[in-house]
C-alpha cells in the first residue's frame, strides 16, 4: 500500500474494498484424524470437505513497535521495496531493495542503517533475502544483480550478533543450460548442512534453478566457500522456496506451487559435497481430507 501515508491504520478502513479483520473470526484448518473443534464449530471447505474452524482469533500481544526501513533511508530508493526480515537471538535484520537495517530486539533501536550495496562490498544486490539459521546461530543475507554479471551475493554473520563481522562472497549462476541467463527473484532457506536458493533464470524459456551451498566451510572459524551445486532446468512454477529448518530432516525441503491447489515438494539430499534432488510424486492437493503420504523419486 505504497500510496498510503506512513503508519495508516487500515482497521475498519475497507481500503480497496477489503474488510480488515480486528482479531476475531474463524479461519479454516484441515481436520487430520482426531481433533478438538473450537466450540463444536465446523466449516465447509471446497469440494464438500469439512474442516475444523480455527476458533475465534484474538489480537496478539504487542511486545515491541518500531519503524522499519522506509523509502529515503540509506540506499532505499526502490519501489517495490521487496521486503524481508529475520529475527535472531538479540537482533532483527530487515532488508529491502538497497537497504539493510539492524534493530535491537530489546529496545527497537536501529543500530545499523546502511545501503545494501555498501554492505555487500560495493556490489548492487536486489531482491534481497535474509534468514536466521537456528542451527549455526548465524544470519544469512542474499541478493542478486540483474546485469551481465549473473551473480548472487551472500553474507553470513560470524555469530548471532548481526552488528558484528560477516563473511561475504558471490557465486556464478550462468553455467550449463543457464549459459547467458541471469537470476531473478532468488529465494533463501537453510538446514543443518546447506544454504539453499532458487531463482528464475531469465532468458529463453521459463525455467528454474535450485542452488545448494555447502554450509560447513561458511560457518567455520576461518570461513571459506565450499561446494556450490546447481539443479538446473527445473519446471517453471513461479518460485521454489527452500524451508528454514529447525530440525534435521535428513535433507532440505523446497516447495513450489504446481497449479492453483497443488504443491510440489522437492528435497535436497546430502552430502552437500555431492547432493542429489528428489521430488514428491504425484503433487498433492493443498487441503486434503487425509494426511497425504509422500513418495520420493528422482527429480
């Protein structure tokens, strides 16, 4: 809503014809096996499937309230801003097109406000992403340039202190069938073994590439770049989103939409020095009456 004044309260405004919720109301959730239904209420989903209503919503308790990056901040001159943020132990890191801001979780004070290209050692980094790795307790920032450089720039914090030192590097994206193409709309995820990013490779027919970066060398005492693997020429499905993993699931899950009511789940399998990619078959309905089983096949 970039045409609205800063901090406009949308509650009850019916802006753009929408009825903004105030914290009460039902939301659907699938009923898998035995479940406790809120006040015995149910709702009818698509296809005649009955779901348990999630219950009366209540407004969350506001712990901290502070201004995020704004147009006109250091480097922040792009519309749309392509916002992304991640919460760590003591800091909140926000990245937008050409700005990175780091805030104290305790006070909301902005501790760092700098152009993203300055943070990335002078490299223009757009469509930025950031996540916090609960395994290594590190922040990871990623962005791409839309030029012939065909690079993705990555920064990994040396600890959970986002205001401290970072290890920064880049990798090329234009090998193999992506020769001459450049990456657009990169995604970001992480698990115990790797850092993962997908991009739409612009040029020619619409195809996706999923990159897997070996994490161990990046979080070592003396960080370095390890193996970077690319799974190219994947089916165009808008984006492939790797998950941020809190547990070791034996591989990294990556999800894309295969139609209006289907998901495709891929899994990057270790070792990250020579990973393989598996995919679920067939793709499943988003809301199934029973919990679907997943059969993995070579992608």
